[in-house]
């Protein structure tokens, strides 16, 4: 019988706190578009319910308030045989990906991420459900981790 994964006492490596700023900036544009659109729609169609816009605005504010906590919930840990990854507040996800199962390690950087010096490290496996993406890593740390994982995967006779 397989041994259960013990997550108690694991010291997680955190992502950069700059990811909080990136998340806020990427949430501002849709929020502003929504608020302007709802205001305009309320002007054009006076029969609309103003409370509906208020309820959605409250949901947006709560979502924005949870961004720092959501970013702090992201973490990873390199172990001898696998990479542990976690994320989520209410809907938590814990994944252990064996190095030998990794097929591709990819670094992605969008314009906002480049401006903040951040990268997104993506691990692809044969099973789509076990692929993981670690957002908000400093560029140098992402490159170092990529090289280390490629070396570890090669020692386990797995091709990348």
C-alpha cells in the first residue's frame, strides 16, 4: 500500500511578493471596464436594478482583498524524488510530481511579468491533470530551478 503524503512540517518555498502587485494590476482593467459598463447601462436602461451593480462591486472588492492571501498560499518544495506544489485558500490543491514524469519545463513571461522581473515556471507531464504552473518567480530563480529539475530528471532516466 502506498504511503500517505505527509505535508505537516513542510517548509514551502514561496513565490515573490511582487506577484501581488501583478495580480492587482491585471484585475484593475476588467474591474474598471465592468464598472463603467454597468454605469453606462444604468444610464441607458433606467429599469435596471442598481443593487445588482452594488452586489457585484462587493464581490469584486472581496476578490481584490483576497489577492494577497491567495498569493501567499502558493508554494513549492523540492524533495529527493519529486516536486511538491500547493495553492488555494478555499479550494486547495496539493500536487506531487515525480521528476521522472516531467516531460517539459517551460518559462513564460508576459509584458507585466517582465516589467516586474517575474516569470512563470510550467511543468508538463504525460497526464494533463498533474501539470503545474508556478507563477510569480523571480527570473533568475526560475532559470535556476528549471536547470536543477532538468538535471534531476536526467538522473532518473527520464527525457525532457
